[in-house]
C-alpha cells in the first residue's frame, strides 16, 4: 500500500494537485485579525497611519475618524469594545485605545 502525505502550509492551497500561494490579501486579513502587524496605544489625541481596528482599553470617546466607516462623531465605546474597519486618522476626545496596524 502506498501512502502519500501532503502538507499544505498556512497561506497555500491545493489546486490541480499542486500547492499554490493564496493571495496576499488573504494572508493580510489573517495577520490583521491576530494583531501580527502591531499597533500603538493612544490617548486623547489625533493619530494618523493605516489602521484596521480600534480596541477600547478604557471607555473612549471618538470625535472623528477618516476611513471606510462614516458618521462617527462623539461616539462612546465601552472598554473592551472593538471597531474593525480601515482607518487613516482616529481622533479621541478621552480614554485609551489600541490602534492595530493594517
């Protein structure tokens, strides 16, 4: 009996009997969701960069964002709250948050 073992690494898929790399966007989404690309802790101020998620460490008040979510103005997010999206500017009036890099 012949046993064939095939190991497919994360970021690869089997297609036509061959392993091929998945798109970078799939890999980026996985890395972003795990915080692999890092981030920064911010307090009441404006922060600019490329962010994929805002996580409230304490209760925060977001006065404005520039990104793919519109209508955020004076939004209060309780500690532990998470706002996924794509942001280039995040302004906090109060509180502490982590902005995860995209």
